[in-house]
C-alpha cells in the first residue's frame, strides 16, 4: 500500500481520517476482514497513532468496525434487524417476548437501583438476568429488577433457583395490572459482565435502555437492557415499542 497524506481541513484531523477510512472500508475490505495494525495504518495515512485510534473508535461506535478478542479489529457486518422490547402494557415475559431467561437471585440492590424502584435501600430485590440472540449473534443483555413487594405470593419451594426461579418471578409479576411504562436510552460503555455476555471488549460502546414498569401507582419493576451499539439502531414508533433496524446505507452497499 502506498502512503496517503491527508489534506489540511478545518475539521478535526481524526474526523477527516474517519471519512477516509470509511471510504477505504467500502472499497478495499470485506466483512470480517482484519485491518492492518495501528502502526501500518498510521504510516499509511501520515497521522499519529492517537489520531488513528480516535478515528477507529468513532467507526466502531458507528458499527463499521468490531474489536474481537484474540483477533484484532475487523470490518463489521451490517446491523441486524430485529424487534426489541414490548408493546405498551405488556410485562416482560409475556407472550411474544423473545428474551431468553438465564437465572435469578435475591439480594439487596445497589442504592441507585433501590432509588429508581422507589423502595427502601434495605429491601431485597429479585434480579432476573435475560439475554437476546439474533441470527446467532448476542445483541443484548438485561437485568430486570423486581422488588419482593411486587411479587408477595411467590413461593421459593416450587422454584428455588436458576431459570425456573426467574420464570416463576415473572409469572407472579403478571398478576399485577400494568398501568404504564416509560423508557430512556443513553450511550454507555460495556462493563465487564455485559462485555462478556455480548462478546465484546470491556469499554465497548453500548446503548442502555432503562424501562420502568408501573403498577399500583408506583414502579413495580425496572429493566436495564444493554444493547451492542455496533449492532443496533433503536427507533421508537407510535406504539411505544423499540425496534432495531438495519442501516439502509449499509444494506444497500
């Protein structure tokens, strides 16, 4: 490969490099191909490695690149189109819910979770762990927090632990009349547990969707779902559901 010098431009150098790299990905590389190492790329484009890293991080955030354990930086496949979340007035685990239930434990949660649930900080909470796989690829991991007071008649004898316990908690939650739900989305970085579940590196960009489920005038459950930012683009429709769509430009290329 020859050396490509960047022109002097008013925008930040890393952003201009991001544009040049994006064009190179379209014309020179195929999905899954491993990029040259940082030293070679920096030499090719005549930039410092710090500038190169900024551009690579931006492309990863946009879903053009993936960092894979033991492999390196590869060209990402197109975003996966799947439906995420539920329609309004539907509890987690209701009919049509495609999340896979993993396990459940009962413990006093972090203070921030207790405050979001509007419960005392010493009240035990059921934490249900669920995951989402689309086309064989992990796309999301969820922590669903349900206070004991939301499922007061739950019996620990029938389902003492694991996935069976999680399903029992959700069934009991469905006895409440759901009055509404609200969601918020923010950009975040993958924690160690989330990164492992999503097959990403710690610190990888993620989209965090926090949903409160309301019943009897208070928060009956709290969902914190972490989606791969390189895989998912979230949109909200009139129904209040959340969907992931393929990037139309990537799909057409």
